[in-house]
C-alpha cells in the first residue's frame, strides 16, 4: 500500500449542484475561508482516514467516542455493541412508529503537517477534516447490516472482507450497526506555511512546515499462524 497522499485541495468556487448545502451548523464561526462543501473532497477525506470521533449526549453530558467507520455512497456506517445505551437509543421505537434515531456529530481529521512559526502564538497544523451532523439510525435489515460490516472491514484494507470469516449469527446478534447519512456536511482545511507578524520576520528562529505522512511497518504474523499461509497481496509492506 503506497504512502498516503495528501488530499487534493480544490480552489474555492461558486456552489455547484454537487456541493453539500451549507447550514448554520456547517458554516464555521472562525476561519470561514477554510470551509469547503465540495462533495468529492469530502469523500476523499473520509476515504483516506481510518478513525472517526462520534459525539452525542448521554445522560445529559456530551460524550465523544473514537471508532472505525465505512462509507458507502452518501452514508457512513459505524458499529458497536448491542448493549450500548446510545446505540440502543438509535433504534428505539415508540408506539410502533419509526425510530427517532440518535442526534450525533461525527468528525474525521487527517494531519498533513506541523506548522512552526517564529512566534508561539502562530504555531499551527496543516490538516483536512470533515464534520457531519445528523441523526444516526440503527440498521435492522440483515442484508444491509452485513454489507455495512463488510464496508467497515474493506475501509481499513480493501480485499480483507473476502479474506476473513464473516460474522456468524451469534456475533451479528451482539453487534449494532448505525447509519449516518451525509446530508449536513462540511470539510475544513489548512495548507501552506506559517503566517508570522511582519515585525517577527527577522527573529533568529527556524520557521516552516514539517510534513506528516502515514507509513506502514512490516506485517507481524500471529503466533499461531500456519507457516504455509503467505502474506496476502493486499497487505502493506514496510516503508510503503
């Protein structure tokens, strides 16, 4: 697997039919010029990362959980235990009516570089991020649940879902899958070098950007792996 490339940054343009529609929750209060609603950019950021942070309110207090996810078209899927109270809330039904779902905020961030300015105040990072607001709904259709679980595995390593045992009935019964549709979405990014005050330009401190990229180590086989089983072609190699 090659080193993760930096996500291409489209230049701001007038809104297009394919863009996500900005809302009060997706327009930042600061650095509005860094916000993007380009659908292709949002998809690239989501597809380039592994981990998301899922935020919601539990017992009156905000909670943020790191978790894996998978994207299928205009939906994100995350999974957890059926014993999780928040995930149960996402699938509760009242008087036979459709489940109300769980209001959530999901974020994904890709770190691209450390920005070192001459002043401590102007230190920053280069990044690409996506924020999704919406209502997560528990997936009850078995075919969609299996598809979503495959998508989460494939998101980590394409080709792995077919090279592993799928969940059995007992495991499926213990697993909750929730879907969050990409309706209220924005991307935000920072690129470029440090922005120092003009009067600091002559200070004797190094200033610039330290690029950050993702690389992979050599795969380590399980202690009990049959020595006849070779390294699958889809696994990343050291330094890639």
